[in-house]
């Protein structure tokens, strides 16, 4: 990942509805969530949600899969790992023990 990709991802996540959508998709895991269910769960109008999903897909944070007339959305966990890895690649001046609390938090939350 380079700074341009990181900035695109942060820009996509820097809006409350898009961040809520992404968190919902991360929680849903590999089953994903249909666009209609996302709209209902987050109380967002379909046309507004479509725009937000487009931004997340363009940033590479979300993928979409059509099933019949429905589209399911999934968090791209590989992209999330790359983004977090990019943020932490030079963590604490090369002293991994200083990053342990951050890594523990990530591991424990899973």
C-alpha cells in the first residue's frame, strides 16, 4: 500500500454513514449483507446508500456480488489488513514491544 491508496481509504471511511456501513460489513463477516438490509439496519435511504457503497467499492474496502436481483456487499478484510499494516509498519521506531498493546487490542477484539 502506498500513501495514495491509504488516503483514498481514509477519505472513504471519513464520512459517518460510510464508516457505519464498513463496520457493519466487517461484523457480518463472510456472509456479507444485502444493500436492502444495510439500508434498513442503518436507516439510510437506498439512493443515498448506493452512493456511499460506490465510494467504498472504489476505495477497495468493499466488494459486491450480485445474486439474482439482489447485491450483497462484503468488507474487503485484505484491504483492511493492508491499511492497518501500512499504518503500523514503522510502529514505535522499530521496537515491536512498544506496539504490543496495539496488537493485543486488535487480536482481543476478534
